[in-house]
């Protein structure tokens, strides 16, 4: 067993091989590396698969032996200061390793087909592998300073991937917004780390927990300082996990490629904040006020994310706000002390949300064949409808993910979300009512997305669906397959060798020259005279395979948290998995981290009924829509049945205004925070230029003019110098005489 743990340090470095090799290949053999770019998907997937097998073995050891292994080595030693690096393998680490590797492999497989058209293919896989490596390093870190290093690397990778299509101004602004927002939280995290080192003299988790607990109970004067430092540590998690009020970067992060959205929302970027709070839970549990703040921020995030998702037209932004709301549930559970429920929901949500995002990517591809390669149209549900006939596998996958996130049994999120809802009744009835109501909103907005995308008749904006209009645009998808064109299916790989790198316009617009590339490919395959009608189509097999695997996880992963007792044998895998972590915490957690079947069965019908109510309302409002979303309004819908119900007009304006302006939080930041900071910066800049720099500059100017004036006095004649000398000496003597004369007169 220990033999396996001894080699766990290599886990973060295995995926790092890919970006290093890609960089070396582009430096030494640029042409060959670019021509063989598709081959780099294989080592990326293979190396992460090795990490997954290693992580699986570690997880099995954790479940069987319930042990914790830590190894550290000194990096810097100087008098009283010692900095150590190492790795920690415990149940929390093994859970995160499994999530990162399984979701990461599926995203890599999906990306091979999804990004095949993009000339940034190599750059994408290099970033993606570095992203996985950074996250693996973060979850295996044994101390705070090491976590901070990988924390920043994760932020850097997210910045690069969100702004992957940096030639688009929207994407460039989105990655900058994510970077700046996370810097606010990261600065608080750094201050908290330094504060705890000042208190405890250590960065190591075990030493820090023991010393801090001793200080809290023996030295009450350190309690306030410890509370402030703990809150600063939590600020880093608030920004990373998109909690209120630092959530504003998350919807804009959808400007990156869809596989990145899936990875960020499922197992890496936003999961890092939940992981940090779970890792620091022994600190938080001794400060009840911090736990109350975490629970409060969690419940606010739950409601805010759900209400902002109600009227989104962009399918990815709707899912982004859904992620924000579900992360709020996890923070709420951690704030209530429900450590087990929070990690359980982290697991189930990861697979369900990865399924939904990868399904949305498949939908976007099917739409790109019709509306063109424009994210403003291909991601907009205004241009969707009736897709279930054309993308049946994607439709099934998306429906499974929607049902899971809505909390419908026996799918994954039902078990974890209901466990959180049960704990909220014990913590605060007010929070419980809000959480249950938000669960109904979750079911409503998720089925709104599903119905607008797949159900109903075809959208009137897409008249080419019915084949009545001919088009010269070739609808052969670079990722899908057309059964009528066997040469394209047979020679699909040739497309990656087309000389698209020589097109200057392509580098400015990654979508702009794709039509010409497709036509060139059709000419190669003798299809240049065929006119094919644009129509939505199913994605390729390499994109559908991850969806099928995620369907399996979404159906069955929830059962790991259900206790099955047979002949006195406890088969609750999740509880066994978390036993060592729970033992590290305070004794009061024992009751909150056990599964009570009686309470669960008693409360489950209420939450399921609320979820079904949300589904029914969504079906009632959106199922009859057979025309454009732009032609639909709640006012018109109810006016035919109840002409005097003007309430719905105001309600619709309120909901859509709230969602369109993102809860007016961005407006608040722009109006007050950004303008105030800019005004203060202008004032400081003015003071610096006019006062700080003005004094020495003024002295310099005065000296310059004095020198200019005095240089004309010297003419080189000794008689003039002697005259001036006698003149000034006379004046000095007169002043001296009158001064002493007056002084003597005054003394008398």
C-alpha cells in the first residue's frame, strides 16, 4: 500500500509532458508538428488515463484502509523560517483526483473532434493538459503556500482558455474580467495565508490545524485575528467558485470553447473553491461566525443563480448560472457543517453538468450547419426548436442531465441535493424554504432550456429546415457525418491538412474562412457540384462517446452515497471514503455526516413534488411555443385565457429585466465601484503629477531661470566683478550696521 503512495508525487507531472513536448516540437520542428497536429490528442488522453488508473488505485486503498499519507521535503531553511513542499493523499484528494481525471479524459476525447477545424488545435491541447496538471497539483498539495502556487496556475490556464479566441473582442474582455475578478479573491487568500503563518508559524495543514485550535482555546486574544484571516482565506474560494458577490466573471467565461466550459464548471476551476473550503474545514468548524457567513453567501448564491437563469437566451449562459446556483448549494452545505453532503453534491453535479455542457456543444455544432459559425446565433435558443428529430442521441443525453439537475429520482443529483435540503431543515427553516423553492426554479429553468431547444416545431427563422429554399452553403459539418457523402466520411482526416494557416483573414476571424475550406475539401472529394440543404445533424462518434459515458455516470454515480446494510455489512461507499477526513474534524460533525434513511424518505416527496411542479409550469409555458421566442410573451399567452390578468406583463418585464441586467450587480460595479476606483486613481494621479512631482520640477524650473538670468551678468571683465563685489559688500555692511544699531537701542 505505501509503495503506491510513495509515487503519488508524480501525478501532477504526468499530464505536463504534453505541453512540454508540443512546445519543443513547435520550436524544433514547427512544420511537422503542425501537419501532424491531430496526433497530439492521443498522448494527452493516454497520459491522463494513466493518472486516472493511478487515482483509482489510490481511491480503492482509501476505501479499504481509511489511511492518510503525507510526504514532505524541505525546500528553504533559514533560521526560524522553513518552507517545505510535499503531497498529501487523503479521501478528499482521492475524490478530486477521480473527478479531474474522469471528466478530463472525456473532455479531451470530445475536444479532438470539436476543435478539429481550429488552427489553434495544438495550443488548445497544450493549455488543456497544463490546466489538468495544475488542478492535480492543487488537490495533492500538503500546505497553503503550495496550494497558492497551483491556485494561480489554475487561474492563469483559465485566463488563457476563456480567451482562447482572443481575436474576438468579447472573448478578450471575458478573460480579462475573469482574471481581474479572481485577483480580488486571490489577494485575500494571500493575506490569509500570511496571517495564519504569523499566527502559527507553519504552512502545513496538520501543524496549522493543531496550533490554531490550541490558540483559540488558550489565547482568546487571537480569536479575532484568526477570524479575519479565515475570512480572507474564504474570499479566495468566493472568487474561484463564483459565489456572490464575485460571481460576475462566470457567465462571460462562456466565450471560450465549449469543452473548456464543461471542464471549468465540472471538475477544475469552480471546484477548486469548494475543495479549498473542504480542505480548511478543521479551521472553519471552530469559528461558528465564519460558518454562518459561508452559509449565508451560499444561500444568496443559490437564489441569485437560479433567478438569473430564468430568462437567459444563450444556452451556455443558462447552464453557467445553473452551475453558480449548484455551487451555492455546496457552500450552503459546508456552512451548515454538512461536509459529506457538500462533497457528495460536488461529485454528482460534476458528471451531470459535464453532460449538459458537452451536450450543449453538440447542439451548437448542429446549429452551426444552419445559421453559420457565429456564437451569437448558434448558442441562442431563439434560433432553436424541434431539434429532437435531428439530434436524438444528444437530445437523450441532455434530457438525462436535465432530469438529474432538476432532482428527479433515481438520477445522481437527486440523492445529493435532497441530502442538503434535509440538512437545511435542521439548520434553519428559513434557509430550507428558500432552498426548496430554488429547487423548483432549477427544474423550471432547466426544462425551459430543454423545451426551447428540442421540443415544438421548427423555428420560423430557420426556413431551410424544411428544404423549400435551396442554398449554396455546404452543410457538411467538420464534426458530424453525412451518410450520403461517403468520400467525406472516408477522407475526413484530409481536412486537417488543408493549407488554412496561409489565410490572413482566418487568424483574425476563426470562423470567417471556414466555408472556403469546406468547399476546397468537397472539391477534393468530387462533391463540388452538389448542392446540399443546410439542416441540423448529429455529432460525430468521438463527440457522442463522452456523452454516453456521462449518461452512465449520471444514472448510477448517486448510488455511492446511499447506505445499503446487508447482514450487518455497511456498504455506504461515500461514508467509508470520507471516514479519515471526518475524523480530522470536530466531534460535533459526527451527527451531520451520517445518512438518516428515515429523514431522507420523509422529506424526499416534498422536494420531488416541487421539482415536478417546476417541470409542469415550464411545460405549460413553453411546450406550446411553435414559433420564434421573440414572438412569445407571458402577456399574450395569458391574454387569450384571462384578458384582465395584466400582472403577467409586469412579471415578465421584471424577470427579463432582472436576467438581462444580471441582477443589476454588473451595473452596480460599473456605476459605483469602477467609477469610484477610476476617480480615486485620477485624483492620486493628479496629486502625484502636480504635487509630488511638481515640487522638484518647480525647483528645477526656478533654478533654470535663475541660471539663465545670472549668466548674462558675467561678462569676463575683472573691473565689473570688483564693482559688483564692492556693491554687495556695501549693502551687507549697511544691513549689518543698522541691525546691530537697532538691537543696541532696543536693549537700552
